[in-house]
């Protein structure tokens, strides 16, 4: 979606852009309403808002400035690669050194200060580019900043003003200018324009990868060219990285699915791919792509551990950050997400757009497809070898495809068996709701069915790839955790003697309804996480607590989930996610490589401990548990209201109050009659008005502080007859 040389071509898809903006406005309005009802006071929770500049070259050192909230005494900046280190220079400034062997990619940076660890912010590392700092006064063509080709410009938006950069290019040279902002946790909504020395507009673009723009052109003559960047929302101070280069630029690869344990041949599509590349039959807005063939063998541990590994955080899949890859088994090749499957890979064969001449597919199948052109309709025919439940799944947003596909299954008499569309979980900060269809359908053996896959808006072209899998249903689950911080981003910090919790999201697929048990490893002395069972649900919480005598600590821990598929034990790494923004975009989340937690700060004001860690209850009955309170701040003597903390669906609890000056109360859990037997993790949250001020000499107004109790394992047994 960009404009080309040799004349004005405004190529941003109007449907895409309109839908994106309407969706964002609707979501923003909803989010504002929700935030107004859920915002609450709390003890300081450090928040990392901005990192400037957003990156550096390998083998270099750069001074960065940080912005945030509750980041007093933040003299440590941690990265998720040991080759990136930071030294505190002065208030809110660090010297970041990137070792020469750090690969190009994106990395998480976290601040550590008096009140603990923050949420992460992304930092990009480049290789082979000249890093340039934007200079002031480059707001028009006459004062444009001259930059070399193959550079990365580190700049920030200027409100309603533009930033203009001049570079030289030779006739026939293909140059790509690309802005990285949303993909690096910046809220800049950038627009790029490209003009020649006479001011003629050659290219313009807004949204290409999410909200980040890209322009691609072939220089018509030797001379100077101008790239202009501005913020479409007229805001200032949002950082970006602008790449202007004639180096290899990968658009995507095909196929987008590879079989585990097999060497696969991929075709790389892109620009400036080198002397071994050939002209591709594909173009993006009338400029042909290059094609380069290479072989890959996917990692063999992806399926066993339930992983998605990446060199660049997958943040450009839509106009808002999403957890798009939360149900993807795969990895990135040249920055492009690939699905890994245990099924042999097939390729779509055109023409297959006639419903009377569908492409026949064997089952099971993992098919790599593409909407070749506008209004392309891909028809397939299947004949199930046996009767039963079959899983249909289209991967598009998860692999950074640009389509919004839907799927229809028809029987031999053209009767509609099912239609599948968007899927996934969206809750609190976690956004795993996808434009990818998935579902299970009962089919009859030896009968023929036709399957239609099409983009909802009838778009097509080189960027509209997808993967279709059809197979007998294989139950599986995808677990994820995200810090429960409302309304903004936050890190996972436990005060000494206190507790915090993480939201757990489990995507149960293809009929999986078993229990999932989560355990943690890599814990330091004094930090605890009890094994937590989520029994047939998609939501839950996991509590972390620290001893009063625990030492300050910050570092990654690993959470692993186990469940059963029949007699087979499934082991899945729990994927960590973070909320990206604290604005009205309520559901904005992305993956991280590590789950980082900290023990920090003074002791917690109070701690809640159930008198028992494990209790048994019959379905349809009630059970009582004494919850004890340890008041660790001498000046806190007020009431503590106990409320449920996202209890499992079949378990209910009424609120209870630990009266002023008291240290315990009895709470009652009611187990519904339809509760299935098994273990359930339950906990309560205590809310108290705690006197607090950052300045120890200042008056201490009351602050509403919520703290979870340590968890209880409630074992449900069948009602005795």
C-alpha cells in the first residue's frame, strides 16, 4: 500500500484505512468508558513510557533518555540480551552499549528502581546501517536534513510540523523508506511522502505494517530526493526510526508453513534481493518484487514445547498491537512468521476460483494459499476418510498476512454446513482476538464437501497469503500470562511479605477441555509460586508471593503448563505478554521473550494467608476457609474487604470484611452442583484504605490498595450418595 515513482499514486487501500480508523475510534471510546469505571488508586507501580532513541547499531554506544511514572531511583536498565548493557549516566539517562555480536532485531528493555521493575519497551539493533540523529530545523524542503543512503534516522514527531530528509540516488536505483514506530512501542501514527528535486510527489503511504508506513520507488534520474514524515494525529514527542536504504528488503516468503523435521524450499519475495534473485511474477502496486529460493529446516522443539520464537517482536500485524501469535506454533525466518506443522505441506493450485472446479485436497492437509488477485475465491474439495470431528483453521493474521479471511463448508447438495470467522480471546489488556477463522465441524465419511476461503473485503495480491489446515480434531491448548495492571502498562513486582498475580489466558483448541497445571522454575530464595490448576476454563490467575525476609531481586522466571490428551502428557511453555500502552487503546498487548519479576520496595502493608492451602468440597456444597491478615504497616488498622479474584466458573464467593484492627475472617466458597471433579486454584483479593505518601515527611492520605491472598487448592469431589 504505497505510491510509486513516475507519477502520483496514493495507494493506501481506502477500505483498510477506513476500517482501521473506525475500529480504533470505537475501541477508544469503549476503552475510555471502561477505564473510567475501573481506574483505582494503588501503591506506586513503576511504568516505562518511552525510550529515546529507539535503537542503535551493533558495536556502538548511544545515550538514551527514558520517561515513565514511579521510576524514582531507576538506575538500572535491563535488556533481554546479555550483549546489550546500560550504564546510568544521570537522571533518566543511560549509556547503552551494544556488542558487535548482537544480531539485528528487537529487544526488550526494562527499568528497575525503588518501586521495582517496569513493563518493557522495545529497542532495535541494526547492522550495516549508519545511525543518524535527527537535527532540529528540518521542517521544510529548504532546510531538509541531508542523510546518507542506507541509514537509520532516529527522530521524534513534532506535533503539527513535518520532518524532511534529503538523500541522493542514482537513476534506476530502488530505494525503500520505511518508518518503525508502532512496531517499536511508539504511538506515532506516521505518514511518509517522497518527492523529487522539483517537488513532484512520487510516493505516499500511511499504513503498511500496522500503522507504520513504507514507500518504495525506482529513481527516475540521478539527483536528490526528499522523504517527509509527519504524525497524522498532530501529536509531538513520539519517537521513530526511519530507514532509507537500497539494501535487501524482505516482503514475505512462500509457503508460510513448513513441516517439522523436513527440509523445505522457500521462495523469498522482496526488493533488492541481490544478483541471485529473479523477477517475481508478483508486484505490489505495480512494482515487481524479486524472488529468491532457499532451503530451511525448522527447529524440532517448536511443537514439543508449544513455542513461537522470534528475532523481531511480532508487532506490525494490525493497526493496534495484538497477541496475534498467541496460538501459533512457529518461528520467524528473515523476520517473517512461519507456521510449523506435523502434516505434509501442500500448495494451492490456481485456477481454483470456480466452485464447480475446486482443487482436491487429501486429508489431513496443511495448505499454503494466497488470494492472488482482487475478488479471488479459493475453492477446495475434501472427502473425509472417516466420520468424526474435523478441525478447520485458517492462519493469516498470525503469520502477518493482510487478509481478513472467512471459511465456508458446503455439502454435496450445496447445503451450508458451517461458516467460520474471527476467533480468539480478548480480555483486559490481552488481545488474542484474531481475524483468523477456526472451528471443529462434524463430517461424514466418503462424502464430498467443498470449502471456500475468501477475504472478507475481496482483496488480493502478493501480501494476502494464508495457511489452511484441515485434520481430525487434535485437542491442544495454548497458555499465556500477562501482568494484571489496570489501566496502564506495568511490571510484575512483589513487595516483601506481599503478593501479586498474573492473568492467565488459555486457548483451548479442537475439543481440549482438560485441566492445565502451571508451575514455575528459576525462582530465587524467598519467592514462591504454587502449582496452579485451571480446570477446563480459559481464564485464571496465578499468584506470586515473597517472604518478609526476601532479598531484593529482579530476573526472569519460566512458567510451564502441563495437560493431558488422553494418556499423553502435553507440555507447553507459558508465553508471557505485556500491555503496550496506557491510553484508551484498552486491548493492546504483545509477546515478550521473558517473564521478568522483581522483589523490591519496602514491605507490603498487609498480607493475606488462608489457614489451609488445600481443602476438599463436594459439588453442590459450601466450604468455609479462614483467611488471616498480617498487618505489616503499624499505622494501617482499617477494614479490609475481601472480594473474589476471578474465581473459576463453578465456584462462587460472597464478599467478607476483616474488621478494623482484626486479623482474620471466615470466607465461604460455594461449589456449584454442575462443577466437575478436580482441582481448582482459588484466591481472594483484599482491598484496604492504606495511609501512604512517597515523601515520608508528608501527610499520608488514604490510598486504596488491593493485594491478593496466597492461593488455595480447592478439590471438588462428586456429591456423596
